[in-house]
C-alpha cells in the first residue's frame, strides 16, 4: 500500500495496523528530555485536572495539550475517559455519583448499543491548547506531527493511580496512539497475552512508543509524580510515523 493510498482512507485495516504495531510498544525515534520536561511541568501544575468523575480516591490527573476547541476549561472531556464522558452526556444525573445498582445497570446497558462512530471520540479533539506550545520539551519534539495531533494530554499519577484493563479502539481503527512515561520504574504497563497480563519491560524514560491500544492493557503507578505522554494521531500521520520506526 502506498502512502497516498493510506492518506485516502479513513480507517486502518487489521493488516495495515499490524504493519505499524510491530509489538505492544513499538519504539519511535522520538524521545522527550525527561529532566527538561520535569523542570518545565512544575510551572503548569495548576492546569492538571482530575481524570474523569469517578474513582477520585486515586490520584489521576491530566493536563490537556490538544482538546475540542483549544480553550482551557474545567471538566475538559480531553481529560476524561471518553466512554465515561459519553455516558454522562446521556445520563447527566450520574455525574460525580457513586455506583448504585441502577447506575451500574445503565452503564452496562449503555455499552450494548454503543457505536464508536456515534459518540465523542479521539477524532473530535484537534485544537492545540496554549499549554502545548508552552511545554516546549514536548511540543518541540512533536512538531513534525503538529498537524496530525488528536486528543493529547499529559497524565500525572501518584501511588496507586491506575487504569483497569481496557481497550481504546477496535479494528478498523481511525487513529493511532503514542505513549510514553517519565518514570518506567515507578509504574507498570501490562498487556493481555494468552489470558495473562504481562508487564512490558525495558521501557525507556521519555521514549515515545506506538501503543497497541486495541490489545487489552492496564497500568498502575507505584510511585508519586509519574507522568505519561498520552497522544492520539490521525491516520495521515502514518508516513511520518513510518519514518520514525
Ligand atoms: Fe488505554
């Protein structure tokens, strides 16, 4: 398949997907300077917001770099799990509410009839926030992908911050996901393999990886101040990504 054919399509077949995703985390020739980032991010702590509206007992925060309209707002959907954001849009009375039997039942029922194309998904998020250019340790590395960024955040977790096992998209997907962390010794990322959850090893701090977010995965921090680079890209970025493999 030629690059121009890739550009003309709006989703990636399974075969094409695995021509890029050579492993769970495929390293890219893109590395963020962690010391520079850690210095810089200290200036922007006030812009971190709680990740979504549930499980606030766990320290999970996000700072939006690419969101819906480029404006910094409280309760930014870019800083929510989008399944939860869409659910709360439909059932606003459950926002910030504990899990009751009815809440759980409506949550389960919601997913039975869900189509990923009919809800707010990564493709809706295309506008850089002012924080993107200010955070030069990130934006200067990502500049070759500037025109292709979809929903992008810096995640910040403290001890026990985690994402339970999930997938982010399905075949044929309409976006790619990059991931990286400042502190691979302070967190674990596991992918499902043969029914078990297997931790990734040899993750390099600051390195950006093409992340196979179709394979079930989970993550957990066991240190404070663990940052993650949470970056979605449109499919037109594929020729650039190929150069970075
Ligand atoms: Fe994920």
